C-alpha cells in the first residue's frame, strides 16, 4: 500500500487561506483544492468518526462532542474510548487488504483502546490533591515516554483554555514525525488544532488572527516537507470552517424560566440536575440536543423553541433521519442555530450562583460545550493563582469569564457558504469540486491502494 498521511488542519477553510499562509497558498497551486460538504453536526468528533468509518452519526453513534447518557442520567463530553465509535475503522479495512499495513493516529479523537497500531492522545494526570498535570496517553505505552523524553511533557495547558497556542500543535507535529521515524506506518492521521482557538475567539477576522495563520503555515511547511521527503501521499483536510457569530442563545435559562429544569443548590452555588429535569438542553456549538424526560411537556418545549430568535431548525425523530443523526444518543429534538448564532450551556440566572466549574477550564463537568474557556477574566488573578501553585498551596484556577458575547466564531450547522466549508487538498484532481463527508473514507482507501 502507498504510504499516506492525512493532516487534519482544524477549522481550515478558504476564508483564511491567503497572504498570511504563504506556504499553504503556494502548495495549493501545485495541488488540487476541493470542498467537503460537512457532516451534521459539523463538529470534531462527529466529522472524524465519519472520516474514519465512512458512516454517518446515525451509524457511528457520535452525535456530537457530548450527549446525555440516559442510563447514567449524566451529560458526558469528550470521552476518549474508541469503543464508543461503531463501525469498522479505516485501519481495520486496510489491514484486511494488506496484512503488513500499519496505522498511526496522532491526536485524532476517540484514540484510546482502538485497534490502530500506534496512537497518542491527551490524557492529563489527576492527582489525589486535586491537581491536574500535563500528560498524554499512547499505544504502545513506551511511545509516550520516548516522545516526552525528546519533546518534554505534552503542553496540555496550551492545547485548550486561555493559554492555548502553537506549542501544542507544534508538539503534535514533532511527535508525529518522531513516531514515523520509529515505526514507518503506512497511514498516519494527524490532528492540528491551532486555528480552532483564534477562529472561535475572533471569527475569520484576518486582522486579528494573522499571527496564528502564519504559525500554522510554518508547522505545515515543516510537516509536509518531512513527509514529501519520505515519498508519502499527503491529504490535507479539515472537519469544518468557522463563520462569524454574534448571538449566544441560552436555552437552558429559557427552559428554567418556564419550570422545565431541575436545579440543585450546593454550598450556595447551583447545579443542573439533568436526570430530574422535565427537559433540558445539551449545547454543542451551533447544534443542541434537547432531552425530554417528561413526555407531557413536549408540546410546551416545541412552542418555546419556535419562539427563540436564532433557532433555525428543530429536528424531530423523522427529520433527524434526513440529516443522518437519528441515534439513541441523540436528543428527542435536535436544534440548528442560524448562521449568526450559537448555543451556550448556561443555566443559572445569577452569576453569583454559577457553579464553581463555570469559571474554570473543565470540559468534563460542564453539561455542554463552553468556548468561553479560551478567554481569561483577569491576568492578575491568574498570576496570583499560579504563585499559589508554585508555593505548594491549594488553588482553583477560576479565571474564566461568564460573558458568552466574547465568542465571535462558531460551527456545527450545515448549509454554510462555500468560503466556510471544510477543505480537501489532494495531489490529484477529484471528479467533483465538492464531496460528501462520508466519501472521505473511500478517498483515503483509494489513495492507499495506489
């Protein structure tokens, strides 16, 4: 099989390719640029799962970055086991055709306990005293030690949160090249998240993100040159593009005001009790799953949602089939925001009673996705917290603001204009200038078989 590398440049779209990406712009002139009709929802985990299986979320079960577990009565976000993704994976299909085939998955999501030969993914250490320490997980386990010996600890706090920057993307790129030198896998899948940060913060405003565009361009130059020198076939793609937004929608607050949410108060702060709520919302960028525990309120919920500015579509079970998101993990209703809007998870009505995790980077406790985690309320406060950390005192890094209007870019819905659709860059031209997300799998298999 042909040695192939798939580089997932998160949030890359034609709207940001240009003068600030000189290497990529020149590279495209020698290659072929197509667009991908994004999967719904156009989110990291859903898109990646479709790319590696050729199946829609209705079959993979990945209906978003998180969902409500109806058995545990818990909202679960950013889980990591590959067992959550149904369907045969691309490395399993390829190995059937060539027993000598091997695959490396570098930071693609659902990267733990898969059947891929080599993998690395973020995995912090949670210590007994409450500290969270940067680390990663690998298969084989020894690969983690080799990478961190050569590159230092995986920069977790530069991978997400207000400190997110090029260091994490550069670490992933360097780790991918080291892994390739060690094992020479047939197929390598690489995840480069850098543009996700600035584009969600500022939207596709080139005057504010030109530095980040130049940084990812330099990483791509190094990475592509490395794989070209190894004779690899290179596929560049993205999962979605990010378009400008200006309207955060607080659906859980609306539900609460109409008596649908159950709220618990602990230590003077409020928590959403999903299992006891009549209905609630799991927000995920520009899509939201509405879970209805009490069927008697469904008509009330529908009436409420139809009156919310920014809710463009309400998908019932029948319409969910049309968008390939009909699965037991999906909400009883699935919502799409319009192009200018996105959904928050916020459920409190008084910031003084917001849960303690609201002001922290805490992707697992929050019952919804929170892009405000990329902002910092006070550098002075953060500095004080870091001093406490260095001095060995207990501390809580509660430096995240509660102002959703800070977010200027989002994604998740479909039907976006061409300039904000995900891109696909290949050596050879395709039959069409735009392909369906589920055919990315077939494209990779075809290129491997060259």
